[in-house]
C-alpha cells in the first residue's frame, strides 16, 4: 500500500564518500587473486578435489547471479512497486554473471575429472542415449548459449535502468515490462538445462524432472539473503536513508522465509517421489548421500536449511529487526553452500564427507571474482533507480 510522497535526501542514492563500499572492487579483486592463486597452487596435490571444489563455488555464485536476474525480471513483469528501491542492487548482482564466464573455464577443463560420461569407451546404453545432450562439445556449446542469454539480459535491463536515471524516459521501463515475461521463460529454461548439465549429470544415470526447480529455489534463497545483508550494510554505511526502510527489509525477510519453505517443498517432493517409486537408477543418488559420512549432512541440511530457519524467520519481529534479519540471512548463505556441497561432492566417488582447504580457497577466489563485478557496478551508478515511475510508491510502501 502506498501513501503520499515524503521528503527524502537525493544524496542517499549515492555511496557516501570514503565509504568502504567504494573499495569493494579492490578488496574483492585481491580476494579473487589470493583465492584463485592458492587454489591453483594446491591443484597439483589433489587435482580431482580442485575441480569438484571449484564446481561447488561456481554453482554457488551462478545461483546468486541467476536469482538476482530473475528477481529483476519479475519486478518488471509484475509492475511491482515495493521492490523498486532494491532493484538496482539486484541489477548489480546479476551483472556478476558477466565474469562468471571466466569461472566456467576451469569447469570445462576439468570435465574428465568430474563427469563419468566423458569416458565414452565405458558408457552403457542408458548414458549413450543421453549423449545428444552431454558430451564435451555439447557442454561448451550449451554453456555459451546459456551465458549469452543471461549476460545479454543482465546487461540490457541494467543499462536501461541506469540510462533512465539520466533521461527520465518512462519508455525505457515500458519496453522492459514487455520483454520481462518472455525473458522469465527463457531464463527458467536455460537455468533448468544448465543445472542438468553442470550438476545432475555428475551422475549420468540419475534423473529428476524437478532438479532445475530445486536449483532455482536455492538461487532465490541465496539472492534474498544476499540482498538483505547488502541493504543492511549500506544502511549502516549511511546510504539509502529514507529510501530503504524497515518495510523493505520486512519484505526481503518474507521472501527469504517463503523460499526457505519452497526449497523444502521441492526437496522433499523430489525425495518422496523417488523413495516410493523405488527405481534403482533414481534411488542410487540418495543412497550415496546416506553413506560415507554423508547421512549426518543430509539430516543437518533438512534441519538447518528448513527446520530452524522456518521457526526463526516466521516471526514478524525477526524480519523487521536489523540484527536478527542479518543473522538469519548469513545463516542461509552458509546453508546454501552446504546444500550445493551435498549435491556435488558425493559424486567424487570414494570420498568421505569432509571440507578441505580447497573448498575455502575456491569459494574465496570465485566469490572475489563475482563481488568484483558487483562492486564495480555498485560504484558506477546510483543505488536506486532515481527516475523510475514507481519510485515514490516504493519509498512510501508499508506492510500491514
């Protein structure tokens, strides 16, 4: 619901001079160099572990960028008002997809270390029937297609939004509203097939019709947790006063809570359908996650990714309090890593559960790369869409 406009300080749309946020690109670039350098230095000691750890980090930050892109598209498609003041932050986050092309290179180089279907001489008939989609050539062709779609959309939507800050042309918004609907379908399809290619095909015999939705659900958990922390950090730095209020934090918290529940619904649906069908090709994937030390992780994932945050985030007061929302968001970012680690690492056949130093350095390296792009975009434009036609509606938004 919206009310009459109130006076706000336009200077709050910009990062304060001297703020550490202005140095985020530098700090992130240093983190990327250190993390990537350390990861490659340790690669010789355990090459297979390097590629699996890199894949987890790659999938993690890809999910963050894709979640942000879908959030931007949904904002336009639904002509929503409340989220305008946080949309630019999501646009900047989606821009991180541009540098993820670089992070994709080690994934492609390590195909034969991670994916059983690369050994074509030992494939059975089931896997051979899937080679029209798999195969090293298809992997790179589809990968280029995925990135072309995502990068173009992330760039086009952000470029129009930033241009509107200068021109005030409302046609820029109208054109993006028209494109947003078809773009959501396109991103949904490419995200689904990318999750099949990059994660599900680690076990080429296994299949699930809702695995793409599972990855999407985790992506939205990740992006709403990330946006919550960024908003809190920027407000603490003295920016966005009067633009992003407790009402917007409350809505980010509600969306985080909603997708915690949605993730659990999709995860349980996938498990339950496979459990009662009891088909060997399907149950094998879960059996791997019930042995070799993975069973406690499976239980921890159910409790830590759903049970605890469900009870914690349900309260209105938790979502409206800066500290408690921040703690919940940080926890969900951690649990998203646990989730993707649980999805990927059991495919490292014969490996007991464990977290290695490579898991840390690859997250630091790929994360530093992603946040360098995010920080660069953050410092090159206003923090909110200054001349969006629904900005006043967003500023005066209230929850009831």
